[in-house]
C-alpha cells in the first residue's frame, strides 16, 4: 500500500464493547480521504499508514456503524477509540419488592398516561419508571408471556422477549410507556443488560444484517450453553434463517426445542429446515401444528409458519394442517406486521358484535 519514500505514521485503534471478548473480535474498516476502502473488515488494531486523513468504522452493539475521522501524521502513534452510542435505558431495580403485579400497579397508579397495562401473563412482574416498564419472569416458563395494553387506537396484546432463569435480572425487557410515534407499534426492546441479544436486535433494526448474522452465528450456542437466554437464542436462529445459514445448526435447534418447549419459534424454525430433508416432513408438520397452538414470540416466525403451512409441499389433505391454518388465519388480520414481537389488536366488544353479525 505504501509508495517508496512516502511518510508513514502509526494508527492504534481501541474498541470499547461488551461483544467478542470486550471488543477484541469486532472487525474495523479503514477508508482514505476519498472514502476508498483500504482496509477491509479486520480484527487487527495497529496499522502503518501513509500520512493523511482516514475514516475508521465498526458496527457495535448499538446496531449502528460507528465512524470517526483521524489524521495520521508525525512520529507519535495516533490513537482512536470506538465506542457504542446506546440510547438511554433505565436500569432495573435490584430489589425484588420493586417488581409488582398488575393489580399492585393499578392500586399505585397516580398519573394518567397514554398507555396502561390492563393485564399480563401470570408470574410476570413489572418495575415501573417514568419512561419504561421493565418486565421479568422468574419462575418456570409455560408459555411466551403476553402483556395487554390500552393505548390510543385500542387494546393490543404483545408477546414479550423475556424468560426465566437464576439470573432473572438479565432476561428482562423494556417497554416504552408512551405511544411515540403516534399509532406506531408498541416499543418493546430486549434489555441492554442482555448485551448479546440486545445487540442482535439493534443490528437488525438498523439494517446491519451481515453484522447481525455474524454475531448470531456464535450467539446461538452461547445463549443456549453459557448465558442461558432462550428468547435471545431464538432471535439468533431467526437471523440465521433469514441469512440462509441455519441448515448447519440443526443440533442447536433441536436443543432449543427440547429444552424450551414453551417457545414455539424454535419449533417453527426447526420445521422450516426439516421440511427440506427426505423423510422428515411428517416430523416437520407435527412441529408446525404444535407451534400453531402456542403463543408465538416473533412476528416473522408467525409469518413463516403461516406460509409454511399454506404452501406445504405435500398435496395430501391433512386435518391437523387445516386446523393449524385456521388458528393462524383467525389471528392474522389483527397482527401489527411492523412489530418485531407478535402484537395483535384486540376487538372491542362492539367490533366483535359487528363482526359476528356480518358473518351471520
């Protein structure tokens, strides 16, 4: 890269991140003053570069490509630090008594807000702060938890990306308490304390899909064996499915389904792989039909299951498949397809009566 006689300086890069062994495995890119890529993605941190201006960038856990510009000159090494710019997120209380049931929330409510929790799955408790609800589930899981919210435009119920565990403070999610933008989807985020799962979520939302898939490739195993986070593992599997990199992860998918049978998204993703394999379609159909009877976590896996059953390769009529399709079709018109987590509008009583009359 260097021209003979060209003056060369030293650039040292530091990456501050909770991912990839405190940032050591995060790949950086370097572009020159003409924005020409002179150093493709690499985990190298020290560079000898001709004098000049350079743009240094990396995708960090905020999901965005963090970029800084630095001038390399002189005899002293130039140092630059890349760090994520995460949005503000209140911390969950470490005091168990601060997490309350819905009935306790209603008794304590003093300020009228534009969103209200009407109901929530059993054993889910809530820590309320001014900007967010922080939700957790600390006992044995039996189904994907659901919260029912009253907001502008009606009542909705939304699946929650939380799960039980000995480390229940690290498997929470944050729900924004205010409807912004107006009539937009309910804002549900994996808590930043779940650094791997949260990073994948933000990378996907920011359109950094290659970075998300690279992280998901390692995260699927990590979140099943080291930091037990089944909803995070399901997100990793969904990302790998979308990147067409799930076919060599069947062992992990089987583990997800066997250990966390309450999470139907694993069944859906496994069925999507088994249906392609000789002699596995019966098993795939069984998994798909089972999943249709459960509350699904992700909007995309709901859509995947609907398409999988609708366009099943076998033309032989199946009562189980027809019943599964009917269950999904009844819910589909009310799904908010903009939401990452399955969110559906509940019919008000007068709407339900109108719908019944129109069918009569």
